[in-house]
C-alpha cells in the first residue's frame, strides 16, 4: 500500500476515535464511528485475498447495521425528550436500542457472530487494530450511557464470558481463538461497568496490552494456527519461551498482570451483592484458561516430526522493530504490582 494512503487511513482511524471521545452530541459521535469504520475497511482488503474481501464485507454490513440503529435510536430519543446530548439519554427504548447497537459494534454476545469470521480473514496486524483500537470509540459511548436496564448489561456480560470461553474450545485457528478471547474479556468489562467505571478502564487497558503482545508474538513467529506453533520455537526461541506466560496472563493467572482485573472485578461484584454473577464469571474463566493452556502445551511440550534442530532459511527476512513487542510483553508480565497505583490514578 502507498505510504501516503496508509498514513491517511491511520490518521482517519485516530481522528474518528478522537471525534467520538470528544463529542457530546449523538450525531457527532455517530460521525466519529463512521469515520472509524470507513478507515479500517481499506486496511482489511490490502492483501487482495478473497477471504479478506469477505471479511471486509461482513464487517461493513455489521457496522452499518449498528450505526443505523444508533442513528434511529438517538433520533427517537430526541423526538421523545428533545435532547441530543449523550448524557441526556433517559428513555428506556432508545437506551436499550443504543446499548444493543454498541454491543454489536464491539462484538459482545449474543451479537458476536461476525467477529471470529471477520478476524479470521485478516492479517495479524489489521486483526490487532480490530481487536484493540476499534473497541475504544464504542466503549467510550457505552461508558457514558445512563443505563435504565442494568440487568441488560449483566446479561450481555455473562453471555459474553460464557460464549467467549465455550466458543474457543474447539478452535485450531489462532485468530479465531483470539476473537473468542476478545469476546470473553469484553464481557468482564461490561459486567463491572455500571458499578466501577475506573475498574473497567483498567481492564480495557490491561486487555489491550495483553492482546497486543499476543498478536505481535504470533506475527513474529509467523503462526496463524496451533500446528504452526509446534515449529515456531526454531524461529524465535526466546520469544516462544515467554509466549506461554503471555497466554497465562490473558487467562488471568497470578502473578501476571491479567490476574489483577479479574480479581478486582470478582471482588467488586461480591461487594454489590452479586455472588452468583461473580461465581458464573469465575467458572467461565476456566473455559478460557483451557484453550490458553492448550496453546501453551503445543508451544512448550510438543515437537513437530521432522523438525530440524536449527532453522536456517536461505534468505534472511527483514525483521521489523521489536520495541512494541518488548514493551507490551514486559507490561503483560510485570504490571501486577503497579495495579493499586493505576487504580489510584484513574478517575472514579
């Protein structure tokens, strides 16, 4: 892709998210979401592969549907209450419609069906953008909603954690596994959103770090399915040695950074007299942990038959900068002691 076009598309991605962050009017927020969607579609199809075109088409149709629902619901709210302000959304009908539309945009269950299929058709770099940056703008809008139906958020959260854990059990493609991992983590964020928004921000930040590290690790080892991981140790042995720790951090095991958000969310749910919700969420985390452990087993304890002891390609490939990978991996493995400081810095 032409570097000038790539710069314009990446600038538009940042502009769309910034416009949504800064907006207090529903039309302006809708415009930011549309700029975001239109900017990432050319990035999806830059591989000129039929599967990439299919993924871009599915993504466009899904996002257009969600954007139309947001536009109709905000118009309905303005007709009922006379207000276009995001914080003035008070009527149950438009509030519920916009919550479901934003859930469709980020891929929360039961509106998650598009996410694994779309992510499977993308390269790892664009998949990383879709799994991290594209979640920010819709999540900023969800956080500003004064939900008149708190049970809806709990339903979306529990369904997402269950589907995210259950759906990844039978997958062999790494991008689909990361898609179901994204669904599960978003479910944890939605569960706690109405009780402790700062904890949701901490969970989102930790999720972005862990997912970035995972995607960049798979990109460095050129692995897109579980079988390819069995031979990846010959390419980047040091990185593959750290990869199981990154995946266990995604699963939420101590003493890694992914443990802190899950523990604090379970604690907060218990404080809110929701022990059953906390118990179901904790049990669904075990489902996710199973397929993370399966990937760890493939990388650490299996050797593909016929693998040479040394990997010596006939031509040395250009190795990109490892700074983003090293920073995200270090944060994923070592940020647990700084969790109280991060919570103190976040606004309540």
